[in-house]
C-alpha cells in the first residue's frame, strides 16, 4: 500500500514482504504521554477508535500488563466485536496486545504499538500487526482496516487537540 494524505497528518500503512505483518506509522502533534493516555483511558478510546459512522461501546477495558479488553462497534443493527489481552504495557512507550475480531475467531494478531518522542510536543506512533499467514494478513487488509485506521487517527487528532 502507498501512503495517502489525510486532512491532518499522513498515515503510512506498509505490508512486509518477509513476514505476514502490517506496519502503520503516524505522527501526532501531542507528547507521548498524551497519545498514550488516549490509548489506555477507555473514556478517550471510545471517542476515536475506528471509522467515523460507527458507534463504539466498551464491554471492558483494562489496559495494563496482564489485562484484557472487549469492545463492540455498531452501525444500525450490525455489530462487530473485538477482544484481546494486554501482554506488556509501559507508560508513554509501548503496548503489546492480541487482537481478535470475533467474526473470525481463529485469526488472532499480535500487535505492538511504540511511541517515539520527536521533541517539541510531537510523537511518532509505530504499530505492527503480525498474523498467522499472508492470506490472513491480506484478508485483514481487505476487510477495510485501512479506512478505520486513517479515520480513527483523524479522530484521535481531534481528541488530542481538545
């Protein structure tokens, strides 16, 4: 995939050719502590995670090493539920978690989010999603995840600016 411009910042989504991995890179005009908080505080997560037009409700969200989460995106009568476990959470630096779309329960990904302080109140977010196979990765990408990621990060810009 090639980078595409958003109305605020560029989100780069790359497919690794060696392993079934998706790498996402995005910069934010906020310090790492603020970007991290937006990922771990369920009251903030519900305001930005996912594409515009979907409502989000959180079943539970315990973002700490050893914690877990489950949330549901909905639009009309359609619901899409996701769950996972937090394997490593280091404030302002890293979150390692599993991610499962309940509609495809065998397709579990291992995700790592890293925050880099760029100075001047700016942060680079680098997220990777590793799945079992190239076919699973390609299905993940074809599912519309690109729209959800780009729109979600645009919404995150709005949350961070508030």
